[in-house]
């Protein structure tokens, strides 16, 4: 009886499962359906990424559910020999950490790459079958311990110099890394994995003729990166990678071995350490030992995670990471909140913007208050059942914040819509339309503001004057999602506007206006010479694009939308995330402000930072 009770308790324990596998997948939809059904039935949360060349999975749930998932996955020949990394952990709380790490929902996507290796499509992707040779944790440790090679075919040779290459991002290496005094360790210091290819290109001579030992969190990033190094040909043949990554190494060497600090992980655990309690990281501001990313402090410029200790951290502080400092962004003017009012100040460099290993570049930016020689001209597209006047009013604060760098131009959408009301008492407002009780008298037409929309069916009959229509059924607040036709008519209308009021540097779309702007981006190559923009800002956007693959729209785009906690009443967070996933290298701002464009720090500063690169 006691045994059964213990078994019941064990089944309630929580765990995290990580695995990946490269292989040819012909039927993506079938595999997608399997993961959707299996993970949902087992109440697993996390991320599943499927591509034509493999699968990458990070999910969490009850240990018994994870074990059942593994059994089901192993029924596919694709996963023969897969390394399932399985660990018990505390159950994630419904907080910011769990949300940012994707452990408040199940996200399954079909993608082009399991991990984005380059921001631009490679002319010829490296053959993953040519990846570096796998070394087990014991083999990897042995090589580091002796700094010589194993006496077997295709093993390391004693006459070649050994170098360690960390394939992770800068913020990961700041809290943990391999430390081998007798060998050279290369830390690319990259902001994101997609920057690694260009670093390898620029530092190829440091790798040529060397025995390169690569490592990352769980192994998947080394697969593509090691194949890319070997694809460079002669002098790059001797590339090896830690199989199972740092996670498997720490399991084999719980005292840490040659790994110092903690292993950063992309789930709610944040980091996993060894029995060695020494702290490798330091606070960005005071320089004292600190390695806890649970506060999720980020650089005000690039949004990279930064380490800020409890004593230095304040709610409204702005931080500048060492990479942005290195490129001179630490001396830019940053907004600050004092007495409830936004003010422009120069950051206190001595107290908070210089790390121990960074230097500030010469001041090359405009002085406070200086405007650029030419402002950016941005065309603004309103949402469904809105108009230029109302959208201008709703974004007045944004226009004011951007007045030194951008001019916002507002236009009505091409299709005027009828006014709709419902004969019910105290009827609530739906979307941006108006509802009236059955006893109210309709206002005169001359006091009514006309409303417009994009993407209306070509046979839609617009109104030349305001008309009131009684709804025959409850008003559908999500009606805009059904407006998918009439793209050519809307584009023709944009051509006319641009010829009359353009040219424009960029386009800003809100809600249905963002769907319209995204539709343009998808056809940008076809429209060059007729409609030319340099960038797009998609706010509270959603996709009405059929047949568009993830990562296939190669156009500079900033996506601004509410996070799950923002509770956008019109556009679901998942809809905006899906739209962002269609772009090759999207810049994303998630906020907690609902169905609006936020204008308070740090959100407006991120919008400014995106725009300044086009000045």
C-alpha cells in the first residue's frame, strides 16, 4: 500500500524533456498532428519545432507524461538513436519567466530551420551529415585533461593545436563556460546564434589547421555550426563537438569538471549548476558576483538579457549591455521617468553602463534635442472600422514621441463601411463600432464619423453617404478576420496614394492595417518600382496570408504586440506571434498594454531604436 502511495506521488513530480534529431521528413503535416495530439493529451507545455530536416523539442510536464511521450516518439524510425535529455525540476509558476520561456502554453511550429543559423539564407546550406565528430562527455573531458588525441581513426592528432569554441550567445557564456588554461578558448561574444556564421567567416584563420572542440547547451547548435566550419574545406577538417552538450557533461561530472559556473537553459529552470557553487557572472552595474537571470532584465537597445543584482535593480531603470556599449550605444540619450514625467537624460556611465571588459566608443551621436537632417516619412494604415482621423488621435502620443525622427501620414482605407447597431438595451460596444439600445434615437448623419476597411471583397458596394443598418444577428467583433479578399484593389489604392503623397520610407499598420501591410511585404519583390518602402512596423498584427511559409518574408520588420498577460481584446497574442514567424529576421516588442501602440518606456525607446537605423 505504501509502495502504491509513493508511486502516485512520483507520477505527480514535474520534469523537463529536451531532444532533437536531424533526418529527412517528407510528411510535415502528419508529424505536426502527432505532436499536437500527443502533447495536448499529456498536458505537456513548451516548444516543438519541425522542419523538413528534423525536429527540436523542449517540453515540460509530469514525469509520467514525459515518459509516455518518449515511448510514443520512439515508435517513429526518425528518432532511432535520439538522445532524450530528461530532468526533474520544480513545476513552473505562471509568471514572467515561465511565459518568456514558453512554458505557459504549447507551441508547435513548422519552420525552415530548427535553429536559425544565419539571418540571411545561405547560398548553400552546410550538409548536416558532415557535422563535427561527436565526443561523449567522457571523451571530451579526456581530451581536455590530456590536451592530446585519442589513438584511433579520425581522432585528434598530437601535432595540431587545440582550441575550444563556445557556440552559445554572450549572455549564456557570462554565467558559465569551459575553462582550460592550457588551451585557447574562443568566445564569439554574439548576441544571437544567427550571428555565429558571420563570426566564423571573420575568424576563420583562428580555426584553420586547428583541432576545434565545440560545445553548446544541448548539442543542436554545434551540429549546424560544425558542419559550416568543415564546409570551408582544407584546414578545417578536424572539428569535434560535445555530444549532448553541457547538460550531458554536467550529468557525467557533477562536480563541474572543467566547466565553471552554470549552464544557461531555455526553459523555466533558467540555469543548471554543478556541486561547485562558485559564481562566474557579475552584475552589469556594480561588478559584484551575480548569475541570476530570473529578473529578466534586458538591454534597453537590443533586448539581450543582462545581469543586474537585487541591490542595483530598480523597476524603471534602463540598462545597456556590453555589446551595445562596445558599439557606442551606451552614450545615446535614454529616456528616464522622474516624478511621473518622461525626461531625456544621459545615463550615469560610471554607475551603470560600463562592464569590466568593455570600452565606450567615441561619441558619434547627435546632441540632445538635435533632429536628423531629414525625418523618416511613414505611411500609417488604420484598423478595421476606423478612419484616418480616429487613428491619428489614438496615436497622437506616439507621433509626439517620434517627432524628431519621423513624420506620420494618415490615410483612410479604400472601402467605406455601413454603420451597424443592434436593438438591445445597454448593448456593449463591439470592436470600434457603435451599439445602441432599442430606445435610443440615432444621431444625425452629419455627426457620424465614416468608417473604413482594407481587404474587402471586390464585389463589395461601398457607401457614398452615411447609412445606418440594423444587425440581423449579434454583431461579430471578429468580422475583420473574414475580410481576406480585395488585396489587388487595396494595393492599387496604395499606389495612388503614394504617387500623390509619397515617397515614404516606411509603413506602419495597426490591427487590420498591419495585415494589409504584411500582405504588401509578401509581394514586395513583385511591387518594386511601384511601391517602395524600406521597413514596416506591424502593430497588433495578424496574418491573412495563405500559403506563406515561416521565415519566407525577407523584409525589415518591427512587430509590436501585447503579450499573453496584456489580454489584447481584439488580436490574440498567438496570432501576432504567427505573423512575426513569417518574417526572416523579425524584431519583436511584446508589451503589457492591450490593443494599443505603447508609448511609455521602454517600448517607445525600442521603436525609436528600430527607426534610427534607417535615418
